[in-house]
C-alpha cells in the first residue's frame, strides 16, 4: 500500500530540528504578511492586504513546502490574505452551517444523530482563508471546568451518541495536558466507541506528532480515527509520510478530507495525484467538500456543475477507493449531503 519512494524528499533537509518542542516551533510561525513574502523570496507589492480579525498564520514547516518566488503556489494561495476577502458576496454568511443554533453546552455541537462535535480550542496552527469557522465565536463557546462536566453528562445520557469528534480550531493545538483531560473523560464514557480528531497539524507542523501524542492515542481503549485535511499533493512529503506511519502503528485509522478550491486544486490531475499520494502513505481519501459559503471566501468557490464535471473525471480515472465522496454541508441537515451527480 505504501510506496514512499514516490513521495518527494525535497523538504527533508528543511525539517526543523532546532526547536525545543512543537510548541516552540508553533510560536515561531509566520504571522505577518510582509514576513511571509520575505520568507518566500517574493517581491513586496506596493500594498498588500493584511486583515485585522482572522490574520495570517503559517508555520514555517508549511511555508517550506511552498515554491519560493511564486505567488501562484497552491499552498500559498490557501493561506495568503487576499483583498477579495472583503467582498460581501450574496449568499455568504458568517455562520454558513447555522452552528450557533446547535450548542446544547458550551463547546459542544450536536448536529448529527450518533455523533457530537467538540470545539475544545479556537486555536489553529494555520489560518486557512476559506475556513468556514473563521467567524465562529470560539471565545463565547470555550468550555470551562463546569461545562466540561456538563459535556460529559450530555454525552453519557444520550445513548445514541457513539462517536465524539474533536474539531476546529485544531484539537492538536491543545497542550498534551489538556488533551489528556479530554481523552480521560471520553475513555470513561461507555457509550463512546470512537474518538475522531479532525486536524491539519500533522500536515502543517509534523513535529506535533510526538511520542507523547502517539502514546496517548495508543493507550486509548476507543477506536481512534484521525481525519487529516490536505488539499493539494504538494502538502505531502516524506516527513508527513513517516508521521502517518507512526500514527498507524499506534492504531490510528487515517482518513483525509479536501475542500475543492478554485485556483488551488480544481483540476482532475491534481486531485488524482493527491489521492494516490495519500494512499501511498496509508491515508484513505474520505471527503471532497464543496466550499461552505462563508463570508470572505467567495473567491475560492466554483460552480457546482464544474465540481460535478471534475468528479465524473475522477471516477473515470481512479479506482473507487481512491475517489473521495463529493459532499456539501447544508445547514440543519443531520448528515453531509452527497452532491447530485446528475445535474
Ligand atoms: S479549523 Fe481547519 S480549516 Fe479552519 S483555519 Fe483551522 S485548520 Fe484551517
């Protein structure tokens, strides 16, 4: 299944080895647009857009995967603030999935019947410009100790819940100590069969996958599923492949979700290359998402007819298990909605 020789080794020599730990590496992320231009050897434009709220944030390990000197780099396009974010596009909102109405307790979203979603932190290692939670009020939703107890009670008293999803912000940006608290709580709930972690951290800061994390995951009696978020094959290199191998050895099932983004990955060849690279490192392509209509991200959207056209070509060119499900999330639907391929 794995053929690591197919994976680029160009970044191995760049792997940061001089940080004390992943937190120190995270703290050294790029957070200034000018600094990112300089880091990538790009000429500074006369003016550039630097948003106030959801600012730039890019770990250097992720910036190292970008081509130097190219403003069109598909990884750069995902993180570089763009003046088009200020467009007030019709149909785009601050809460595209109406999540603000589905919080039975602070930090807990119950949108789907058998599973709940926990936003244990608002922090992310990287700020993706298309993120559907970029306006989410994490501060107002952050559970304190009391609410943590409430969350535990809510889950244990709802017996249809068998899966708990830790989602964005990025749960792996939590310290080991805080992650441990959450795991101890979930491990103790008998109706919880599976703990799922949605994360981009192993991709943008692979050193986050350290021995402490691997031991924590390995020691849990629950099924552990990790859903990575990789949009482009250039995000995959041997460093990440090695981390995925360690995660799988720790008993973690690895899946990937991708957001279809105009100008970044809206080509059949790119998506085929991505699926193959994922499979080579033991990760199954899971979802291909239509962009959620969040205010500020309309320039990444592409017509649904184009998405469907690309999808048929994926089906034509790859084995079924390499083709992720094409879905969109619609407000107040208790599932991800499969896109109608006959439109
Ligand atoms: S929640 Fe996920 S998509 Fe959103 S900014 Fe964080 S890492 Fe990116």
